[in-house]
C-alpha cells in the first residue's frame, strides 16, 4: 500500500520536505500556513512564493493538524508537535531542535 504524501510548496523541496533554505538531515518538517492552509517547507519559501503575509496559528487552534513529518508523511497537531521532544510520534524521526527559534513566525506566543 502506497503512502499518500501531501504536497509541500517551497524552493527546491526534496522528498523529505527540505528546501533551499534549510537542508540539514534534521530539517524534515513542513508547516501548514494558517493564512492559506498550504504546507510550506519554511517561512522563507512562503515569503518568496506566496502573494500574502504569514499569519500565525492562534493558541486556540493548536489542536489542528499543521505540522508534517517529512520522513513518513504523518500530520501532527501543533500541540503534538510542541510536545514531541523533536521526534515524530509516528516514525521516531528526529527533527531540528533549532526550529524552535522560528516558532514565532508560525505559532502565537504563549
């Protein structure tokens, strides 16, 4: 049975959702943008390709699936992602812990 992969927009996006801006082995998450409901590899890809500004996910909507594991295609809610200890809950792939430096671009501060 084939795994259905969601489309991830970005610049030079590979099969694990890495892009021209972030290409380390740990840069394997994509974020569904609140503003357009589209998965992007990173904020810089969204800035370059979308014709609108980024909107952050309000804390009240953190139960929505909005984080995609590039290793297995599993969608996580923002709450699940925030509590993941930088690992996919489905396949145990490691995520880049430095992504937390960019949370304010995607998620409302709490």
